[in-house]
C-alpha cells in the first residue's frame, strides 16, 4: 500500500510537469502560415501606434498563448505586428507557449502567473504588473495596450 502511495505521488509530480509553459522565440510565433497571413494583413491605426510608442517604452510584456488556440491565432500575430511597428528598443516581450490542460480540474495554464485563459498578455512596468489582456481584448489589442500604459 505504501508503495502504491509513492507511485501515485510520483505520477502526480510527473504529471504536473506536463502542463506549464515553454519560452518561444519571437520568430517561432509566425512559423504557421495562417498566423503569418494574419500578421501580414494587420494594419494598425498609425495615430494609435504613435500614442502607444510614446508610452510603452521601458515596459515588459509576457505573452502566454497556445498554437492550438483560436483566440491565440487571432490575437498573437496582431500583437506581434504592433510590437514590430512600434520598434521601441527598450520594450521587452517574452512569448510562452502553453500546453493543453492535463485535466478539466486544472485551473491554470501557468500557475505561477495565474494564467487561466489564453492568450494572456501581462504588461509590467518597473517590475510590477500594470495590466492584462485576457483571451480577447475589450476593444482591440492596440487600444487595450494603450489603456494599460496610460
């Protein structure tokens, strides 16, 4: 019986390692031709871009997404296009691909950041979180980012 408990504990620990996130290089975000097509077709408002450019310097953004997720497909390429057009050297962006939840009871994709839905864009300034866009923006990725950094 004691041996079964140890085996069960090891399986739980091993299973918990199956869910989580993996850092992804920014270019890998557009490896899928469909994601690249959405990126290429995105034409953000130049005035909003200029306004965001003035305010986002020094920020850091963590992007939690999944290649299998439709909302990620719709929003991550747009975010990537916005960041590329901003061309702000001291804006740091990190991308993390998450795996599917191991079970319906699993609440978070990334427990340490309490990422429950994807995509989740977490914006930091001076080491503290100042806002998130969770799953779908309220208005648009661009306008929601602008509202966060205002």
